[in-house]
């Protein structure tokens, strides 16, 4: 059985999936697109149900629903798909709703993900637009394009790198693309403040 602490993110950080870095709709700064709900099962569900500071409810015998943003995105919201978003390395499905958390302007609100238009880490060229899901992905993308070979071993984002459009892998464009990505990476990193979960309550 896991030990659920007061901070949901600290306990379930490994189960939240990929975190998309988006452009804040309010200030244009670097923000995070967060999954609004978690669905622990079995022993994790029991621990979550009895943990202080966790907002949620028992969905069935095996599953407990954690409502991460009860004020911004309650369970009964009409845009709730009632399923795990399962954000991953590939392009997300259309009509994904979650919560935007921006450390720059402190905005936190419901947001419909429009990917890759929402991507914060994106660079446009005459031959296309190159985007990254998050900073770590961008670093590996820069390194991959800058390399003289195309071996994927050792890259966490190997699946994405493998599907990089060939237009961005041409040797004659390498220096220019890497320079643009380096400028993107030179931007100061802002991190969101720790989320303070509400007290345990039902829907």
C-alpha cells in the first residue's frame, strides 16, 4: 500500500503521465496543462480515500476518483469525459479538457488543449513548424538534430525523435535549426507553485 501525503502531486507524480507545456491563454507565458482527475485502484484507492487533503469520491468497489482541481474543474463539469486523459508522447486526441496552471501570471483555470497550436516550445520555419511537448523533449530534440548520426538509444523521447519530419534532419539546415532551438532553451524556466489540495470532500 502506498502512503498518500497531503500533496497529491508528490504522491502520484509518477502516474500523472506526460505534462504538456503550453502557452498560457492569459499572459502567453510558459504554463502546464494538467490532468484534472486521477483514478487510483486497489490499495492505492483505499489509501487515497482515507488521506487528509485529498478531494474525491469512491467511484466503485475498486476505484477512487481524485479530483485535483475541484474549483476549476469539478467532476460534474459537462466537459468531463469521465476517463483518464492518458497524455503520452504522441499527439493527444482532439477535444481534451484539463487545467492550465501558469506560474507567471498565477492563472489556474479550465482549458481545452489545442495541440500543437498550444505548444509553448515551438519554432516555425519556411519548411514547417517544430514543436516539443516539454523542455526535456526539446533538449533531446535539439541534441538529436545536432548529432551526426540518428541512433535513438539512450533517448527518453526516442518515439518522438523517430517521427521527426525529415525536413528538419537535413544537414544543410542543422546549424540554423539548432541555433533557433538553443534560443528557445535560453528562456528562463518558471515552475508552478506547489498545488494546495482542498480538504477531502465528495462530488
